[in-house]
């Protein structure tokens, strides 16, 4: 059985945390990578990775706004 292999380019953004958080260490960073199917994101914070669908991500943003 032959499986089709697809090569894609995924959109991502990257930033060191230092300018945003006084508690960060020298090489701490955040990278957000959009899923190939555009239905969610992989978010890497230094050595931890989280995956969220777009709906989950929207709810997190809404909840954080409620806290402000």
C-alpha cells in the first residue's frame, strides 16, 4: 500500500520573552506554529509545547480578557 506524502510550509512566529516578562531567563522564547490544516496552533514556550484548536485558543483569549 502506497501512502501519499505531502510536503508543506507551515506559518510560524517566534520571539524571545525577555522584553515581555521580567521573570524570563536569557534564552526563553515563545513560538507559535499554525497547523497545516489551519485548524489550530502548536505553541512552544521554551521547553514546553501545547496544542490548541482555533476554538480552544479563542476561548482562552476570551477568558483572559474577562480577567482583565
